[in-house]
């Protein structure tokens, strides 16, 4: 028997009246995969998830689940479970009854319900809270209750809409590790919506990056980070994000404002205007490189973010917290020519070096 949980979106679009929120979404998610939909607010991630769940119907295109056209299939017939950003727990029910609710809806025998609820609660470590009501739980405990309710029916597809966004920073980090372990243990296809790139990068097998209602890149976390397909993806990923600067290629040099960086391996690209990308962590402060003036330092414990004026352009560098520079100090910043990313000035598309 083949593994379940395959998802395919073919040319999916969605409009609300005159407003188009999704355009020509093409996507394939493999069975057992942890797949994230990542992008800024309003980019179409949640709408895509709701179309997969059947809570919204695509205006155009088709949704296939395990090879079956599910475009018009009701949510209850899709063998998927969803965890909402707000958790959507029933406040008058106990934790036990909240988790049991999906099983009661399909008339599961009481003895089977009891065993399944206790197993699901134990998996997310809230089996000692089954008699409480949601109002008596912390935010993290409510989130675990919502997760238990989703997994209790053992669906083929697990849909998560920013489930960690209501948790504090420390609990978010702890919970995302537990959530990934849970997904691996259940071996269930998981589609995860987030605007938090750290979550998506650390948890996903693959991810799709949304911009303005379109998917602009699909790949593993390493692929999208190392080779962003567009200048918008480059500027979105990373903390702090990649520096994106107007530059000019000329005779094997990259000209940035008044500064020049030798890059002989780019000579074959000729003379042209480009957008240049360089990650803050790949800029070295020290001997050699282009002249720069320190305009701001932000100490973040182990790291320091240094704002530099390079030929009239703002460039951010990320260095060790032991790096000592002062605001107003003249320094040199070395750009590794092998770490430069080039993008077309007009289209924003990546240029192969």
C-alpha cells in the first residue's frame, strides 16, 4: 500500500471579488514531507492552505490529494486535520472532550475514543491536563491541545497555520523542536504556514516562498538560502537579511558606489548594471577591502551587527561580539568575491555567475 499524503496544486488561483490573492500556484508536496509555505503577510500562504483544506474553493486550477481531484471536495472528505493560529478550542469542553471531538463526529466507539485521546495527549505531554478546560491552560498548553486534537484521528495530511505565533520566543523555539519530532514520529505529510523564516528554515524538508500571491521559489532550506532565485527572496531571507545594493560590473570588478571589489571570475558577464547581494555574515571587518565608516553598532550577545557607510551606501555586517569598533571609526570591509550574489537590475532574477 502506497504512502498517503501527496498534494498537488495545478494552476491554482483565487480571487475575492475584484481582488486576486493567488495567481497560478504550481506545487507538489510528497508523502511524509514537512513542507512550509513561507512569505510576508498578505502573500497568499494561508489562502493556499485553506484551499488545500477545502475551507476555500480555488477560483481556477485544481487540487489533487493522493492523485484524486479534490478541488470541490468538502473539508470533511479530505482526510486532513488543521491547527489554526487561534487554536479554535471549545471553551466549555474539557481538554479530553476537545481532543475527542473529531472522533465523536465520526461515531467512533467510546472505548476506542478513550484510548486514542490518551495516546494523542501523551504524545504532546498534556495527558495530566485532560480534566481541565482551555481557560485553565497556558498558551503553550492550549497549542498542544490543538495539536492533539489534530493528530488523534491520524489524518493523511496535517495543516498548520502559524501555530506558534501566540507563544513567547523561548517557548516557540522549544515547541518547534517538539513539533518536528512529532511529525517525524507520526510520519504524516505536514504543510506549515509561517512568516517566520527561522521556523521554516529549521523545520522544513522543503519550502515554497510566496511573494504577492505567487510562488517565487521552491527548494530545500539550504537551496533557497544559498541560491535565492530573485532579489526579493534574497532580501527576505536571513537575519539580518542580505545586503542588496545597486552595482555595476566592469572589467572583472564590481563597482559599489565609490568602492571597487575585484571579481575576475565575473569578467565574462561583461559590463552591465546589476543588483549585488552579500550576506552580513560574509563581510569581514579588518585589514584589506573597501574603505567604510561605522555608523551604528548593535551588540546581540555573541554577535554584533555593524552598519557601514560604503561609498554612500548602507551595508550591514555581522561579526563576532568580541569585535570592537566605534561609531564614526574608519574601517575596511572585505567582500568575498566568491560569495557575491548577482541579480538582474530590471527583472530581479538571479544571474548565474
